[in-house]
């Protein structure tokens, strides 16, 4: 069975591929925190009224403080970073785009849609030759982290008018000092940050672009008014300020991914990368393992080279199902 999985989380595809699998599926395909932020009670008017500009400005200021951007004026909120990708790649006229790979496929697609000639490159130094450079840091799916100083040197070494886009979707769980959020006014860089992955609220659809003031203004104009919903603004305003929850969640994720390491290595799998939200493994037969786990009702992200990405199970029952299914696999 050949299966091309462009994105995680499509349980409809899981049911079509494995109609006889036990339900519900254990969805390990998304690399989203399975322990979501507890959504606070919201006043009715956040649903009944259009969002106030002042509320969005406050959220931008809080996001700037959380992520390390120079100010709220450097932050653009949007309904998910997926919406931002074509806008950011369209900040430059069509030219040559280079994506440091292998990585998440949407960056190539977005750059091509913006009219760029796109190629995937294997070395950071090759990005300097492009008009538009894209780096995912930490990388998806292998968790590779590019050194911040190296990224800054690369961005500053690009030609006049060049732009580097750094997708930091998993930077919430990266080592301190990884992010380039504080450098967006000092170098030709746009940083993308995902809210839903770390906070476990992907369905809220919220993401941020961190950019110089002129680029941030262009992105805001492109999005137009009321791009982010009132409930998303209210929930993110509370969540981004909740440092106690964030610290406890970092510890919880560290424990969970350590347990996942034990489960995977105990099953004889070779872990080749990851972050505290996921692990990437290489199996002797990735297709066979993907099929076996699918028939057991466990949904993974599969890649074409026998690599599989495992997110974190969210409950003890899910842990037990994964452990049992791996123990029953015979390559």
C-alpha cells in the first residue's frame, strides 16, 4: 500500500485506509501537545461582537513579550501560520527561493504559488544565493536545530532585498536561545510562531508572524480587519501569560517523550530525531509498521523513506494500545 500523507490529523483518511480498525483511533500523527491548555470560561460578548482592535493590540504585545520580539508592533496575529505562509512568501517579487530540507512540504508549495522558482537545498550556506530563504527551526520532522548565530550570518549575507523566513512552529519546546524573534528588526528575517502546537489548541487556528515594522504593517494590511476571532484572542491572551502552566507543561512533555523513547526503543525502533512533542524513527519496513499500527487503530505520519513520526499519546489507555501494538509487530 502506498500512502502519501501530506499532513497529520486526517482521521477521515485513517478510517478509509483502515475501516476495520478499532475505534477511536489513537492519533499520533500531528505532533500537537496532547495535554491542552485549559480553556477559560469566556464572556458571551466575545462570540457576539467583532473583536476590538485594542484587544488584538494587547495580544500582540503579550505575544512579543512571550516570544522575545522587540514590541507588539512587530507582531502580526493570523488564523494560523498556514494562512501566513503565502503572504510572507509573497512579500518579495517572484525570484529564486531555497528551502532548507528535507522539511515540511507547505513552504515549497507556498513559495511556488507566490511565483518563486523553488528548490530544496541541503546546506545552510546555499540559502544565501536565494532571494527568499526558508528554514524550519527546529525542523519538522527530524527536530534538527540550526544555530542562531549561523542563521543570522546567513540572513545578513543574502543579497540586497533578500528575506529569510524562519518557521519556529516547535520553538516553544526548543532550547533557550534558539529563536530569532529578537532579531527581526536587525536582519532581513520573518519569524513564524504557532500557538496551537505547544498549547494543544490547534483547532483555535492562531499563529503569529514576527517581522520588522514595515513588513509587519504589510502583512497586517494583507490580512485585513478581524482576521483573528474574538475567542482566539481571549484564550491566547490568557494562555500566553500563564507561565506556571507553561513551566509545568515543559516538565510534563519531557517525562512523556522519555516514556515514548522507552516504548519505541523497546520495540527495536531506531530513533533518528525529534523534539519533546514527537519522535522520528526509521524502521526496517516503515510501510509494514504503518499498516500494522493502522490496523490496530493507531495513526502515524509516514514518510517515503521508511521513516515514521510518532506524536505523544494523550491518555494511559492510548499508551497501552501503542505499547501492545508495537509488541505484536513482526517485521
